[in-house]
C-alpha cells in the first residue's frame, strides 16, 4: 500500500464531500480515520466511492418553488468515532 496514493485520494474525496457531494461525507470520514495504516480493502472502498461518483455524475438536486421542505440534522461527534 506504500505505492498507492491513498491519502491524496481521501483528501480529494473530502474536498468533494465538503464542496459538492455531501452524500459521500460519511464514507470519506471513515476512510480518513485509517490514513496512517490503510489496508488493501480500504483502497478498494475508496475506489468504490470514485465509481459511485462516476455513476451519479449527471444527477443533481433541483431546488425551486415556494418551499422545498428540506431539513438536515447532524451528529457532530459521530465523525470522530473510527470504529463504526
């Protein structure tokens, strides 16, 4: 795994999750917890996230009308739990 750009890939995914794709935020934060010692399975999961992004490239969220009725809730401590 020393030859794989794991940290660079996870960093790029984190940038995408922050800016344009909040749907990959959980997977990205889970992968980021393993940045010091990733295994082959973690590299494969990171590539699956890329595959997901490729498959959803043409999908978008259209907001319009009077009230879109979107609500979001977050648990700010969940991201620090690397076991789940």
